[in-house]
C-alpha cells in the first residue's frame, strides 16, 4: 500500500510533465477528435470524483481549500463587480452575433433554464473547479513556481478543455473566463468562491443566449 501510495502521489518532475500533457492536452484532443463519443457530463463527473479522492487522500494538500469561505468572502465584491461587467459584455456579444438567441431559453423554455441553473453547477462546474483550480494549482506547483504563469496556464488548459466545441468564440471566452477564475482562486484558495463564481458565469451564459455555442450537440 505504501508503494502504491508513493507511486500515485509521486512528484517526480518527468512524471508530472507527462501526466500534465496526458490530462490537459492529449485527453481533450481525444475527446474532440475521437470517433468514440463519450458524454462530456459523464467524463466531468468521473474525473471530478477521481480528483476529489486524489486530493482528499493527499497528505500534502491543504484540505481547507475544499471550503475556505473565510478567505473567499474577502474578494467577493471584486468577483461580483467583474462578473457584472462581463455579463453586460456577454449580452452585447450575443446581440451582435445573433440577436434572435438573446434570452432564448428564458423566453421560450424557462423550465430548461431552471434545470440548467440547478444541475449545470453540480455536474459541470464543480468537477471543473476541482480539476482546473484545486488540482492544477496544487499538483503542479513544483513545476510552475511563478503564480502568474500558473494562472495563465490554468486559463489555457481550461480553454483547451473546450476544444470539442470546435469554435473559436468558445475557446476565446473560455480562456478569458479561465484566467479570471484562476486569478481569484489564486487569491482565495477557496473552492466555494471559485465554484460560485464559475456557476454565475455558466448560468448567465445560458440565460443570455451564448450557451448555444457551449452545447456539444450543436457542434457541426
């Protein structure tokens, strides 16, 4: 058991680099271009559970980060101000791209928007928060000591994780959002704050109409 634990939690530099490439580069490429179609929600839930268990039993991980609201609430005002500005910009984007989709779900299928508001944060946002923030910042800390570099890479990998949508708009928005989420997580080390922030953006994305581009069934 000790040998297995050492193998799983090894922080050998070469091992970490290979692991990083496999998880954050090659696996998204596989999901995007493989003929084997795996439901994205299933992938996120399975990976989310595995990452949670990995961190839960990692003796070097600060378990306070699973909550840490005390630290997160200090930047809540900043988070909400940036979200407000981003929400206005998102409205402008969907109006410019296709005004017919503006508030489409809220006007035409409100029950679906209600379901998305409940289940999207739990089954999509939470796993992504665990993977791209808690796990990434902890696991690869020894590879990237510079905090700014970690924030940028977290944003890049978060964007790359959306490759399966095959849409430059999606990749661009995901990169910007990923940078914002990573920056605030770096300041707070709080899963709760990062989860709430990501949920706000995600739910508003679908409410505003931009969420159309983030639904894999619509990928051409």
